[in-house]
C-alpha cells in the first residue's frame, strides 16, 4: 500500500536486501527477481527458500536498496538499519515496523541521525518509511563481543550480554557424572555445552541451534573435538541414534507474547531423540505449565532444582514410540 500511494519507492534496478523477512510476509509488491532475504533463523530461511525467495544468512556485496522488518530489540533494529545504510551507500532504507516493536522511536532516531525521511505511511498499528543519508556508524554493533567467562556473543542473539539465568540454574543442577552422547537443544552461543564438555565421560555433544549467528558464536566458544554443530530447527531435528541425555533451556516467546507451545515442541523432540533409557534435563520459567506435557512424554518426571523464578526438571524413560 505504501508503494501504491507513493509514500515509498524503489530504485529501477539492482538487488534489494530484505532484513529479517519472514515466510508469512506478503512480498508480492516487490520485484521477485531482485529481492534477497537476509534471514539466519533456520525455520524462516527454509520456508522462504521453499517459496522461491532468494535467501542468505548474511548479506553479500552491495545493494540498491534495503527493507528492514523491525525486530523486537532496539539495539538489533538500530544495528540492522546501520548495516543496511552501509550496504546501500546511504539508502534508500525502508523501515517496516509495528508500534509495539518501537517503530515510532526508530523513526525519531533516524531523523536525529540526520537521515532524510520521506512520507510516513501508517496503517493499523504499523508504520513504513524510507530513509536516506544520515550518520549511522555509531548504531553498528560489534561483530563479536566478549562476556563473562571469555565467551563471545553477537548482536541479536539470545542472552547476548551474559549467560541466561535459567541456563545458569540448569548448569548447576546437572550431575558431574553425566556420560555418553548428549544433545543440547536450542544451544544458543554454547554456554550449556561448554559446561557439559568439562565432563570427560561425555563422548559426543551435539549443539542444535536455529539462529545462525548464535551457532557461529558457539563454534568460536567451543573447540572441543567432541562437539558437533547443527544449524537446524530443534523441534524437527533428527539423529541416527538415540541420545543418553538431552539438555535444554527452550525459548518461550513468540514476538512479545509468552508461548508455552514452543517449549512443548522441545519436550516432544527430546522424547523422540532420546534412547529408551535416556534422560531429559530441562529448565523453565516457574510460571510455564510443562508438568503435564513432561508426564505425558516420560515415565518418570521430577523437579530436581529451582527457585522463585525457575524450575529444573529431570525426565526419564521417554514414552513416545520410536520411528526407527
């Protein structure tokens, strides 16, 4: 609609980068042969690819224009806009965002940065505007940052400033005597796997992570030869043989809303991935109702640690039938 009424326009030629495009976005108004989605989240990457959209995990070369779909985190949004400005030589960079994702604040910040902002198109609870020029170098986040413990993280990944409190609680609850083949579902930048690999009896540690940037950090953080890295959707990941242990701190937000179904998907995946004698170690926020799902998927379920904010479960003997 913004294109149709002239509020924004696209250059006549050249590639157009789409930062954080999702498979459910309507891209029909954009020239399909010129757009290139920049998407590092595995499920969205695969879905966009299935739609026939050209997609990369990172931009490559220069672009004639860019479209930024605003993420929730303001620091990540500013970083994406700054990268888009650099890749387009100063724009045009089109910003598409919801009020709940801070589009009004970003609009003000773009003007303060000296950008020339065109007509702002508003519809429902969202806004679209185009910006050119301005000084955005101070919006760029460092490619890598070091946090406590010597770990490296990147802008936009979960818990980029420090290990998540839930992961710390889970790490403290894991037995010293863990052994065998272990899977870290939703491994992030590798904090839990690093703790697991301090145990000599662990023969393999498989890190499964959907966010490409987070997994790239994990590869830097973990150089142990027992580690294997998988860019994949944790809920659909498969393995040739069952694991002795699955360790997970599953996500529970879809956008700004809490969504317990995300964790339920991890529980089902863990039950499927474990050997019949296997054990799931899971941490969850205290308010999330996973007990029923754990009991449906495992013969033995116990809360083994926790506090006012988190609960740590040990679930043994998966009930789900194996497909192999």
